[in-house]
C-alpha cells in the first residue's frame, strides 16, 4: 500500500502498515495535539489494546504561518536522529522512537501523555525534585559524548556535516541575538515595559556582549546541542524528565543548552510576580527555583568532570588547568546565552509564563525584572565565577526592583 501525503485522515491506515506497531485487529483513533507553532503532532491510540503512540510530522512550512512561510522538512530528520543519538546516551531522558519515515517527514515516538510540559507545571508552582539530576546528566552526556573529547577528529566532522541545520539556526540567530536589539518592537511589550524594551536598542555595552555571544553561536562547534532546550521542550513528572523537540539541533556552543534551561527558570522566577500573589508563597517558590538553578549547574559540572576524567581522547585535554579553564568558559557562556534567552522572550515570542499574566501592570513589572536579570546574566557572565554568585545577584536585582 502506498500513500500520498500523510494527514489526519489517512494516518491510521498508514500506521497499520508499520510492522510491530499495533496488533492487526487494532481499532485506531486519532487526534491532533500539537500546541507548538511549527509542526503537526498526532496522538494515535488503539481502543482495544489501549496502546498509543505520538506521530510528529513536519510540513515544508511553519504550521502557524501556513504555506506562506516555507521551512525545510529536513528538520524532522534532524530531530528524530538527534533524539535517537541522545537516547543512546540517556535512554530514560528522551522518548523512545518506534519508526522513522523521512519520505513522509514524520517519526513515531513513545506517548508521554502522563508527563506535563515543565513550563506549565512551574507556572502552577509544581516542583520537580529530580529534575536537576536528570537534566544535568542529560546535558553532560549529550554534550560531552558528541564533542572532540569523545569523538575522533574525522568522526566529529562527519557528525557536524550530518547535522548542519542552517534554516533552523537562522531563526535562532535572528530571534535570539538580533531582533531584540535592532528591530523596533515597542508595540510588542506591555505599555509598562515598552521603555525598558526599547532601551535595549541603545544599550551599547549590552549589544557588544550579545554580539560576542552571537559570534559563538555562529562559529563554535563544540558539541551536538539540542538547540532549543527551554522548559517548553521538557516533559516532566515528579520522577521523570524527557527532552523533546530537537529540531534546532546542530553543532554549536555547549553553553547554549545549559543557558536555555537556566534562562527559562529565570523567566519563570520573574513571572511569579503574578503567578504567586501571596508574598510568602512567592518567596518560597522563588527560592526553590534558585536552588534548582544551582543544582542544575552543579550536577552538570560534576557529570561533565567525571566524563572528562574517565575518558578523554583529546591529548591536549591533559594540559594542566585546561579542564578548569574550559569549564569556567562554559559557565560564562551558559550565563550569557541564558541571559539572551531571557531577553528575547520579553517582547516578541513571549512564553506562557508571561502571556498567562492577566494583569498588564504586573506583567510589565515582571517583564522589567526579566529584562534586568537577562542583562546582568549577559554583561556580568565573566564576573560571577560560581553559580551561587549568579543566584545571589538574581536576588539582589529582584530586591532592588521592589
Ligand atoms: P513543535 O515542534 O511544533 O514545537 P513539540 O515537539 O514541541 O512540537 O510538540 C508539541 C506538543 O505536542 C508538546 O508541547 C506536547 O504537548 C505534545 N507532544 C510532543 N511530543 C509528545 C510525546 N512524545 N508524548 C505526548 N505528547 C507530546
Ligand atoms: Mg515545541
């Protein structure tokens, strides 16, 4: 049986042709569940056996903009292949992949409907005690094991070629590093934060630092990074963490992933200006977020160091002090990229932490705080030295903003 393009109408018949997926007498149901604006995500389940899968399909355009905005379907190959590679290092920390069909620009993966998008949980003040251990381990293994410290020179270059991802990278290059500082997007801020947003465009010291970070994003090929590791790409329960949505992956600077996680925790920290109206509760949850930020870095550093000591095929890695120097630079990069991620979510492409704030005054206050925190993370990234200095500074800026 051959298929034209797969869509909601024929997806069940298509899946019945995939060997080993569903029993022959399955009664399949389908529903589209995608909440992202890029791709189509379907849940398909068998009424009889209760089995279910998720199908993710890329169309040659952006889902939210329709056919006017073309975008390469190669992104779904990259996503499914990177998910499989990450799964080979950390099988519990990504969905299982059941089937890949690049002719149809789709892949079929484990249904994680019992998980929740972390961003949504954090907005509700949910806590994830194992998250730092999970995500710190995930980042250390996926980054270290795709770097020159693990891969032989030619194998690494082949990986770089395999995961060249120019169209998706260009989106990040523009939206994260350029638009907030060069485009007039005053109307995209709340009236109460428009001034602070517009001030980015004349903040020369900040723009200089962001230019350096963009340069690193453009030119540094340290590891196969996830490329979009925000709390909307993390599926969690109290006991489980799964990284999804690897379509922005490419060989880039490791700190971009670490920064994405930390930056999004900082965004949530700022947004609790609204989501936790009770001051004691707000203080309590913010403390939890800062402790989580500290633990994420600590676990990452611990695991990365362990991997380096156990196996490093790069002879220069033996040079005295090099590992400490590398980690110090990686730390500063992470804070800088994290700050860029914070700033870029205020104004254009705001995240749910902010869009769900019903009171424009409080939202503006939270936005101004986020912009200050983002700026400090970028500009002071070389001064912090420790993650505790970062969380201390976050507290200080928040107290000043009161
Ligand atoms: P996009 O690339 O369009 O951003 P995502 O990969 O972020 O798509 O997926 C969009 C949404 O689909 C997720 O927020 C989540 O709600 C749902 N989803 C994605 N993967 C799974 C999965 N494996 N199990 C259950 N739901 C999923
Ligand atoms: Mg997404």
